[in-house]
């Protein structure tokens, strides 16, 4: 209750409310003056009319004072509630003295309820109606009369309910506009590129503005052969990519460029800006409708220079024409943010490409030339050596040649293979294991399940990097002489187990999660960072018999930029 009175008494703090108060003051003065003139000119000898005239005269003087202070004085705020209570008491007394419904009664009721509604929306209308009915009953009881005029109370309740509905609609529109105004884009482009929560936040704002339980957004990016989908429900956003023409036309041909809503799709009726229309074709593509299970919808198309698509607002039980305009604004905002995201990604890719080109030049002009010179010198040393020394020198030279080819492949772009090419785990990982054996002089055993399993080239290269780093740690820090590698693919993930026969991290057996290793600052830091960037998980089992790493990666893992 104290909070309610604070809100009521604080009305009028902004210029718009101040203008409303001026209008109320003028209406008070006009209505009171009209009623006073009406009763003065009324030829009657009834005694209560003299009291009515006196009350109206006092109210007219009071109204004149308020109007003068509003237009020429410094009256601003925290006076509306006392003045409104005074209006209620005076008008309730006049209604009681009149004793029957009349035009005057109608004017007075409408004025006081209108004042409450424009000041405090539905709360003002509700509390004013309740207070006026209570005062009417109290005055009747206090005067010893009987409550027999139900018409007055019924009229008061009905008109109060209408104003409360108007106030609720006004407050709803205000809140929706405030939600729309609070909708802001990411602060900088890195938020958009690396944080996928931006779309979840945007769709959450869209759902709040449009008061919808579900939001479906479908869009295409220029020169990309896929249809992006995002479904927001229960505070969460689920994104997916589908073939570009999987649904064909999303809506009926006549509605492709239209904003519309329909509360019952099976009826083929929908409402566009020009009114309600019956269509011969299904309003929504049947496959789309079946896949996302909706029957009530408001839909808006959007077309930009980079993105085009359609917004579907789902599961609201009713719509009106005002929602069409608001949905257009929301769809336009989503289009702007989608194009902002695409431009940020392209900017990041261009920046990474420039850095990669610079790195390629530096590698080609520096490290590759040094490796070539080192290889030639080792070849000379090997030709002058014999026995084990010659073999060791030759192994080092082959290792340099292997790494030289790997770097040259990156420089020439052969590492950036098409995502459609597959990485065969058994054959391609075997080559990496042979290189590890030559490099570290340890035995490496590989098992793949199921046989012939494949992954994307990008994920395959990430597995190579993980295995190379884990093997280096096992030999350098654990003095391992044998490493066992097991790779298993399941429907949406790949599991990697790397175990060695080294001495472990400490004397006792213990399992460390990814968070444990980060908190304690132990274990392979480079692996932790790489796996975290790939949205994977890592755990480590350490014992005196060695270390066992367990890695899980989603199939959609890709190398970080």
C-alpha cells in the first residue's frame, strides 16, 4: 500500500503529465461552472439544491485556484492525490444529494474517473470506483436512508470498469514501448562474433515486446546456401542450419510480402493491414507448420542487403491491428542485428585472413628458409657419419623435413581444406602417430571405433594437435615410453582417451575435472584452452602408473579464429 501511494503521489513529474493536469484543471472548471449555472437557473424550492449550489460554488473557486496555479504558478507534483481525493468527496456528496441519476451525475462521474485513469491508468480507475461506491454507501447509511438506487452503483461500476480497461491498455502500450526502447545491440563487434547469447537476448526482447510465448526466426544470408533457424521458448534460444529450400515458400504466395496474423490457420483466414481476407491456399507452408507445431501466428517479412527472412510470433491467443505495426518494428530491429552480426563475422574473418597472410610471409621468409638450411647441414653431417650417429642424425633430418612440409602446407593453404572433405581417423591419425614415434622415441598404439570412422578435416586437425601436445607432455614430464590412444565416435560427439605409462602427476590416484585443473593450475594448460574453445570437455586421471586423459568434442567443433 505505501508503494501504491508513492506511485500515485509522484504523478506529474514529467512535462506530459503536467499537460494532462492542465487539461484536468480546465475540465474541472468547465464542468463545475456548467453544473453551478444549471442549478442556479433551475426553478425549484427543494432545500438540498441550496446545499448543492454552495458546494458547487466552493468547488468552482477551488478549481479556479488550481487552474491559475497550473498555468501561472509553480504547482508541479505531489498534489494530485489530495486534489483527486477532494474531487471524489465533493462529487460523491453531490451525487448523494441529487438522489437519482441525471446528466449532471453522468458528467461528474466521467470526469473524476477520466482524471484517475489518465493519471494512474487502471489502478486509478479501480481505486476511484471502489472509493466512490464506498462513499455513496457510507453517506446513505450516515443519513439514515436506504440503499435503493442500484442504478447509480451499477453505472458507476460499469463505467469504472471501462476506464480500468482503457487504463490497462494504455499501461500495456507504454510497457511494450519501454521494452522496445530498452532493446540495445551488442556494445562492440566482439560481443557479436564470439558470444551467441546476443540472439537469445534479442529474441527475449522480441517476445517481451510482442507478449508471445514463442518466437521463430528464419533467415538466409546472401551467398550462403542454408536456411538459419532460431526458436525462442521458455527463455532459451535453439539455433540450427537447414538446406535453403527445405520448406519452399514459407507462406502463401499472396502473403510473401505481407505482414499478417491469423488466430486459426486451418480456417485460411488472416488479417493484413487492409483487413481480414480469405485465401485459397494454406497460409503457412504445411511442412513448416508441422515441424514447429503452431496454429496461431503473426508473421513479418524482412529484406536487407545481406539478410532476408521472416519472423513468426507464435502461440498468442489473440491479436489486433496494432500488433502488425509493432511486429514490423521488431522484425526490422532483428534484421539490423542479424546484418550487424554477419558484418562483424566478415570483419573478423578478414582481419584473421590478413594476419594469416602476414604470418605466412613471415614463416616462408624466416622459419622455412632456416629449416631448409638446417636440413641441408644435417644431410652433410649424416653423409660423414656412421652407425648409430648417422641413424640419429637422419631421424632428426626427417623430423625437420616433416615439420617443414607441415608449415609449407599451411603457408600454401593446403591446411584450409573444404569442409566437405572427410578426415579418416584410422589412416590419417596413423600418419600423425608415426611422426610422434619418430619425434619422441616412444611406442604409440591407436584404436578407432567404429572402423572406418570419419570426421571433418577441421576436427581431424584439431585431434592431431591434441594428440601431439598430449604425447609431448607424457614423454617430457612423465617420462613415458608407451602411449595408448583410443578414439570412439558416437552420434553427436567424439571421444578420445590418451593413456601413458609415465609416473603421473603425484604419488596418489586422483581424478581431476577441467575446473579442478584450472583452479589448481595443474595439467596441460594448452590442451585445456584448446578444448574449451572447441566447446569440449577434459578430465584427467593421475596415478603412479601414469596419466589418462579423457576428451569429448562435439562434431561441430572448429578451430578458433
